[in-house]
C-alpha cells in the first residue's frame, strides 16, 4: 500500500517554539521522558529544514546525521570492544591483518610520507648511462693513484618523474621535392614511428584505460585534451574502442572458456543503464498498459554482472563483466556451458539472492559470511549485546583465515586449521542462535530474529569453508570487482546501445583481470592490438599471464642470428660495458703513464 502524501503546514520557527512550550505545560509532571523525545524530534526537524533551505548539507552528511556511520568495521560498531594485543582488528570481514604499529607514546604510526624509491617504478623507462672514456681495467684518472677502474655490479639510480598529457601528438614535417622539368615529386623518407594510422594502438589502449578503468567520461576526456591543445573528440574515442572490440573478441571468448574451467566462481551484479534497452522497456510497458495481454512478466531491470573465476592450481584470476537484462545467475550459467563435463562441479560463492544461482547447473554452493554478519550489524543499535556476540565470533574466524594467508598454507592445511580453530567457534555460534528461539529470548519477527533466521537458513553454505578445501569465506572479492563498473556508472551514467555495453564489458574484463594478476593493463592491451592479426590463431597464448612469452618469441625471431646480451665478467648478464675508441683509450693511457708518481706505493 502506498503511503499517502503528508499534509503540509506552514509554521515559522517562533510558532513551533511556542507550540513546544504549550505542549510542555499540558503534559503530566511524570511525562518528562516523553517531552524529551518530542523536543528531540522538533530539533531534528528544525535542523533539517534549516540545512535544506540553506543548501549547505550534502546527502552523505545528511545520512550520517540521521542514521549514523555506515561503517561495518568492528572498532566502529563495537567501540568498547577490546582487541587482543598484537592481533588483527578484523573490523570488515576479509580485512583481517596485523594491527598497525605503534610509536613509543602509544599512538599509531603514520602510514608513510608517500615517497617512493626507484624500485617502486617497475614501469619506468630505464636508460643506461655509460662513461664516455672509462673501460674495465683502465687507469685511475687521479694523478696521485696508480690503480685501475672496475664498474660496480649495480649502477647508481637517478629517478625523475615527468608530466605529459594523457595522449600526445607528433607532427612530422616531411620535405617534398619537385623537378621543374618533369614535375615529378619526391618525399623525404619518414622514420618508422611516423608510419601507420593516425591514432596509434597505444592511444586506443590509453583511452580504454582512462574511460573504462578509471571512469573518465568521453566528454570529460575530450575537454581535458582540448585544454592541452591536443583534441580528441568523444565520437573518435567511441569509434576507436568499437574497432578495437572487433579485433579483441577472440581473446574474450577464450577468457570465458578458461573461466568456465576454474574451481571457484564468484558472481554478483549491480544496476546499469542502457538507453536503447530502456526505450524498448518503456515501449513495451506502454503497449501492455493499452490493454494487450501479457503472458509473462517482462523484465525492467538492467544489470552489470561481475564473475570472478579462480584457478587454484595455476593461481590465475579471471574477471568477466556482462551488461544486459539477465541476472547474475543466468550469466554464470551461460559461462558454465563451456565447462568440460569431465570436471567436478565448481564452488559457487555468492550472497543469499536466488538470482545468483546458475539455474540447473550443478555447483557446490557457498554463501557469503559477510552478508550474514551484515544482518546483525544493521540491528546492532537495538540489540547490542546479542549482536556483539555474533560479530566477535565471526571476527575470530576471519582472524584464523588471516593466519592461514600469512603462513601461505596449502588448501588442505588451511582446511585443517579452520576445522581445528573455526569449527568450535561456528558450532558454538549455531547452538547459541538456535537457543534464542528455543528459549523464546528473541521475537522471530524482530530485526534480530530475522537476522538469526537468515543465518540459520543458510548455515550449510555459509560454513562451506569448514568442509571444502579452498572455499572462500565471503563474496568480498566480487564486491570489490563490481566497484569498477559502479565507478563507470557514476561518471559516465549509461551506455547508449547494447553494442556499447558489450564494448565496455570487454575492456572492463581485460583491465580488471590484469589488475588481479598484477599485470600492466596498458602494456597488455597495446600488445593485443599490435598483434591483432595473430591472436585468432591461438587466443589462449595471449592471456594476461602468458602473453609476454609470445612477445619474447616474436622478438627472438626478429633479432639477427648470433646476437646475445653482453655478459659481465662475474658470469651473469650485467649492464653492457661500452669500450671507448682506440684514440680515446690511447689518450687516457698516455696521461696516466706520463703523470709522475707522487705517492710511495711501497
């Protein structure tokens, strides 16, 4: 039933204060508590009216004022809870780790000053700088020394960071010549860098990362480049990405096929807008409201599904995005159609929604422990003591999982550790939850009762980590992956067509897969676009974790035979040593020989 609109009364602040005084006089002497509630409600209303009229309060600030902090961390929801000395404060499940170090006065040390050394820049261009005259074994240039010079094994590193536009442009001014008699024209030869299309593949890769990876809207990037006098129209950006999509589709198909063979699959979805689909939905709704009968309920929601596949044996993680009217479970079922039937059913981790289930596809179902915990966090203000017990019990479970990660235990050892440490905790928690209903300590329809029923109903999939090796505790990984799609939605608002959504899904899948596998997404996309003619032959060789082998193979085939890196005298491959020309070497030797010795070398 729809709530009726409230009746609007126009009262000034003085009139409200006068009404408050009259109500205080009419209340009974023992109704001081009721008057305190009434006064708090009135003050809240006045604050909201004043803040909204002055337009000085944000929605986030207003929500914090009305509903408090939205944090789920244990130190925020249980401020009086004492953490164990030296152990993790697993405030947000999955975030357990060591407590921050403290200084001598007991205050937490700052995270750092933000300065990075040369080792923190693996993507920086390294330029060897060799001395113009020195060579291995050459005399010391000090006139008082008769020693010889030898290079350090590790060169000194000088780091500088430069700025430039996101996309740069170069113009080659090519000389042209014409014969005055035959009028034939001749052009000066262009360097290899000047050959090719107007927009290099590196420009396409950068646009994809800025737009899909970082949520940089097309129009915003167009304005940014125009301000730097290197224009890049939004329509050109869209065309470049659409053309790249056609070239990279085989790699996405192979990524889907390999994801279907993984042992663990997470999935979840979030809302998205596709203008073409919204127009179709509105048209269909208009036809239905005109009197046409509808045999089935039409879908009006559009979602972006994120699927995270984990290959336990190989250690790879694959991320796939799908934007359409299909739910997360339907997209997962379409992926699992490519699974080898000889393989055992995979572990499927998701929240408690039925839409996330992959239909009739056999899977080992696991549920997110964080979602079960969240049911208690939402009602912790009304039931602090009961919810504290649940939150602290789950904190111990996450602490055990953090220990397993820190020790880098195998899947079987991690399972044994959880069975030994977490098993008794979860068994005790289950007995306590059941006793709340048996002892009639909790009303089943209350907020706490609903939270208990949610967890007990899904107890078996919630505790899958106690029975299945490698089973995750929660679906937090997929939740974090969805943030990239959410950021794109907040910045770019929508996709115009279904094809545009497919282009976005492809690049989002590549960029997030590179991020989870610690691969440079710009270098990967550039390599794919440069070798688009080769990826059709063997797309499985162009995955983020093995594409560099193909690049090395191509480079080895391009190098002339007999070439090899210069080896240092120590035996390993070291920095190349440039020997000076004979004339320079003779000059240095002559100066060293002619210099009179001034030091007693005996």
